[in-house]
C-alpha cells in the first residue's frame, strides 16, 4: 500500500474540458493505485472540508485529477492556475484489483464516474477492454482511453452522442469475464445486480461525502455483506456482491 502523505502539490495545469469538467495536473512523485483518491483542498478555512477526488491518471512525477464543478470547493479548485498549489492528503483507499483480472473486461462509467477508470484501464494490460460510458449530453476525456481499449460504447441522456438512454443498456455482463464500474449508485446497482445474476465478478467504486477521508470520523460508514465498512478506508472499491447482493 503506497504511503499516505500530506502536503502541498504544485499545479502544472488546470484545463477546462467544457460543461464544468476540469483536468488538473499536479506534481507528485509517490506511487498510487487505480481507484484510490486524495483529499484535496485549495483554500484556507472555508469550506471546512477537503474534497475527495479520485486519481484519473498518474506518471512518474505527475498526478491528474478529472473533476466536475459541483459546489464551492470544486469551484475554488477550478480557479487554480499553473504555479498555484493545492493541499493533498493521500493516496487513500483500496483501488481496483486490476492485476488480478483477465480476459474480456467491461469498464463502465456514468458521468464523472469515468474519472478513476483511466488508470484502471491502463493497468488492465493483456485484457480485452470495452469502455461503456454514459454522459448527460456530451462525452469528455475519451481520447485518453482510446490507446488502451478495444471498443468504446457511448450513451447520452439527450441522444446527442451515441445511444440515447442508459449506459447499462450497452453492457451485457454475459459478454465479459469481469466488470468494473464507477458512477451514480442506481446505475452501479443495476449493473452489479445483472452481474450477480450472471455470475460475473463486478467491482464498484462508491462515492460519499467525506469528512476525514482516512477512516477516523466513521461518517462514510456503509453496510456491506462483510459488516459495516468505511467507504474511504475499506473502499472506495468493493465487490458488487458485498454491496448489492
Ligand atoms: Fe471519515 Fe470515512 S470520511 S471515516
């Protein structure tokens, strides 16, 4: 498990991708795992809590966050420019078991749930990966995935791109040896239940409001088949059957 570190990280780029989505690159040299996240803040006192933001990509000296402006904290992050810094605590949590997966893998996202899946896809070397992704109206970040996947299937709520409808309509677990997913809970629940029914392993990345992000406040406790677990420390990635069976 990589060492958790707290401290400032220099912002190298913070690029708007449209529709309130930003890609922030910071300097970082410690190892991270696909599916882990950082508690991020770019302000002094208010808002009180740091924001949990998953790792989108990582290289030897950089870390990339893909995030959506949803409130005051992410709005402040979106205003960061090259040369500014953000405070990071992490990496936190248990990621996707990408090194254990083999064969045909469906990687399924809903909205900004696509964020932690790039590093996961990069870790699925030797697998045949199909990315199934749902967006409200317009896709983003897909070019980064193209070198690592066999196929990309897109669904949008509006029908502007890909199939009009839900991403779950594009994903039949019976086609795959395993499924990994991140997105809105109703989407993940539907997908995980379909996987359970067809006996296909499924890994879901859960999202919660988090106060401490390190397993200290118990504010993110969730009931699982293995008892009460902290989403931040024991997750955010769980087996689908532990959450939805
Ligand atoms: Fe505090 Fe998870 S956010 S225990």
